[in-house]
C-alpha cells in the first residue's frame, strides 16, 4: 500500500532512505527499551533497508516509510507489516518506530489503524500480532488503543524479561 490517511503518507521504502533510517534507528532515545540498542552505523541501516525491500519483493507488503501529509518528502518514521518468527511460528507482525520529534502526536496510533486496515482489507489476513518489551509503556498503550490484547509472552531476548505478545483478529474473520 502506497497511500495515505488523513495526516500521514505511507510509501514503500527506497534505498535512498538509509540516512533517515539510520538517524531514527541509530538514536539512543528511540531504543530505550530495545535490547539490541541503536544501529551502530549506516551499513546496518542499509542492510535492514535491503531486507525490508526484499520482503516487499517477495510478499507484496512490508515496512513503509512514513511522512506527514504536509511534508511528504520528510520521513518521520518507519512501520509496517512483516512476517516474523514468534518462537518457531511465523506470524504477521505490526511494528513501527518514529523519530523523537514525532512522538506524542498520535502518529503511531493513526499509522497502526491504517496498517491493520491494510492487513485485514487488502491482504485478507485473519490476525495481526505485535511484540513489545514490557518497559515500552507507550507502545503498549498504542497497541491497546488499536484494540489489540495481550495474549502471550515470548522469551525472545536471552537474559531479559519476556516480551509481551499482543494480537487482534480481523472482525470479519470466522472465530478462531
């Protein structure tokens, strides 16, 4: 989905997004609850970007570059839908990260609604998952505002508290 909603513009990422990806993912403030920490260098951003573009090529969906509608050339974050292993089970995962300057303005919730709509309407998926670190109370709040509920925990980071697994079912899908 390249498109928009009221305040945001979403597009497939491009190789020239590496600098802004590094600026956002390399910022220690956007990694406060991320055990892996900030990206160490531009090469890491380029590798992640290449993997996102490959996901798009293989599956026809993935992580979007997110911009404000009034400044569509200025990326404020990245987020999307991707296939991710939860233990040994592949699930459709909702994820996002915004530049610090975009925090507290409702963009994560607005983006999440658009992504879930895309997952259910365009992709026809029955369920979407979100993985969040227990200390990331802002993202927990966003997932809950989106109607997602905590359904499990995942021991995905050795030596750390288990991550919380959130899920939401497509309202049009048959009951599980």
